[in-house]
C-alpha cells in the first residue's frame, strides 16, 4: 500500500453512552444518566492530510432537548473542544456524518464553510439539504476511505483512515468496546435496520483495521472476540 498523506488524526470529543451493554434500556436509566451529566453525544474526530481538513460526526448532547439553551451550549462546548486542539471551525473543508441521528449531526452548523457529506442512502432522503452523497469504498481524501456499514441504520457509513496503521471510525455500528466485545448492536433506535447486516459490518471493520474509534467510547485495538469465530 502506498503511504497516504494523513498528517493528523485527533479525537476532539469522546462520545458517551446513556445505556451500557449490560444495562436494561429504559427511560429511568437514561434520565438517571442525564442527571449525572451523561448526554449520550457522539465522538467527534478530526483528520488532516496534505489538502483537506475533515471532521467525522459532530456530537450533540441530550439529543431530545432541542431548546435554544441546549443547542447553544452544544455549539459552544464543541467550539471550545476544537480550540483546545488548535482547530478553527472555519478552516474545516468537509464534515462527514456517519448516519443521520442528531447525536452525530447536531452541531454541523458550526462548520459554515465545510462541505457536508454522508452516504448516498442518507443524502438522497434530504433533497432540500446541501448534502454531498458519497458511495461505498471511495476516497473522500487521500487515505480516507468510505465503508458502507449497514445495521444500526440502513444508510450507515463508516470511515477507514489508511496508512501505516489503519484506523476505523465506526460510528454506531460499533458504539463502544463493551458492545463490540459482547457482539451487541445498538438497536434501540426506531429506524434500526438489520441485525445480520450489523454483525457483518462489525466483522468487516474489525478485520480491516488496526484500531477502532467507536461512536460513543474510547479507541481500542482491533481484535476478533469469540462471537466473530463462533
């Protein structure tokens, strides 16, 4: 493999989960987590190569709260997180959204100059929005490749950053290490697509990468847990 021009990859914000893999999904659990300050927003990833600066997912805490106060707080929190990494929103060339859930796209408006991108299956649903459709297995920048990963949603698309070390930016096909280790999918969303497809997507990402950045947790080294070979 030719060496790519990737210079920098950073986690701007590590996402959190309101329901862990071993917990029952309930309003009570989610409300308790919210009261403790766990908003369930996604991770936000920054990629820079020789000609492009890209953000993957934008995070949004407490996604059911669409009050002006929460939206303003979300934007300000992300702006501060970017500034702490020396990144100015106006310098971003592209924002890639893995799937169209607010906890992943809710802060996209902060990147006013950026090209907004998502899988073709997502983009074609929003004919009045300026979303650039992208196909499976293409480079959106040198060393930054799309991988369609249906399961959590039909139009879900992950990113594989290729180089000396291959890094999968998984979105919610792998929400965190616990879910991956147990072979569990986040299937609580109303538009959950397909369990079999989701398991296949998890396997593909694990076998294509050296490290996985999940949608809502800290990065971990790729490996094959027992369920992958069972």
